[in-house]
């Protein structure tokens, strides 16, 4: 994969994942996905083919869409099903706001990076309202120039268009930004786009957050050390 990032240049922007990167919100993803699967099975999808533990929400939707097209089911019904799935996901995410906590050092790291003149964005697969309310609760909402949630980019992470769209929303080129996240999906998205990726070790699954338990080359224990890490690389 061709990398657009040039290490001789200074970064102009940073794109952050949200959950397990800046915050811990304890969303019950397994229950959320199980409810999504029950809904799809009620529409005729084969029982037992989808798993709340083995499939991501994106994979569930992709498999469901493929099946829907193969069956020749009505497009209008698919659109209504997506609205029902969206409601399931929104409920699960917004419920988690009550117990949201900051990952230690996140506030200070964001404020430090903003003070250095960087443009900051959130790119999450959670809903926009959840992202906004989470940042508001931490007192960080005003530090972000762009907040993009589910269905607000042409394609979700891990696809190339997710970061491309976010960088351009910041008024920057992909080679001018870094993506920071806790999961392989974030890393894949950065690789597909060609931008620098920095992994953080605060994912809910530990090293299992990464393919073959291999974290990325640029890896820090948590977001709190990001400013110092970037300074050490001469990137800010």
C-alpha cells in the first residue's frame, strides 16, 4: 500500500477514533449485535449464520445486504430494516453515556495538540449524537473541528473513503493527517487511505484488538502520551 504520509513534514491534523481511544463507555456491543441479528432473522435471514461475537456490526450489515440482494427482496423494505437497525445501535450507544469515563490523559492530550495548532477530528462508527454528547461530557466538544459518526462518510472504517473524507472535511490532504485508534479496523482504514497510523493500547480486547496480536509499528500505551510521542518523532 502506497503511503501518502511524508515523515519529513509536520502533521497538520489528527483523526481520532472515539471508543477505547479517548473514552471508555462500556457499550454492550454483544447484546446490540444479538438484537440486530434477531431482527434480520425475523426478516428471513438464515438462523445461526451471524454471530454477535464473531462478526462486527459492519460485517453483519454487509452479509445481510448481500443476502437481501440475492433474495430479490424489496429495496424499500431494506431501507426500513436499516432504520430499525440504526435505532437498535443508537439506543445501545446512548445508554452507555451514563457510565462514560475519560481514558486517563485524554483531555490534556487533546488540549495540548489543539494548542499547537493542529486540526482535530473524530471518526467513529457510533452515532453522531453519541459522539457529541460524549465529548461534551468530557468538556472537549469545542476542541474538535469535525465530528463524523455512523453513515456520515461515504464508507465506514476500514474503507479508504472514511479517512479520505474526514481529512478533506478538515481542509487537509490525507498525507497531512495521522489516524489514532485502538483497533485493527482503525489501522486498516489508515493503511487503505495511506496516512500515518498510531495505535493505542487501551482497546477492550488488549492485544487481541490487533490481527495476530501484532500491534502497529507506531504504538503507545494510551492517548495521554500522544503529544510527547509526536514531538519525539518531530511531527509536531
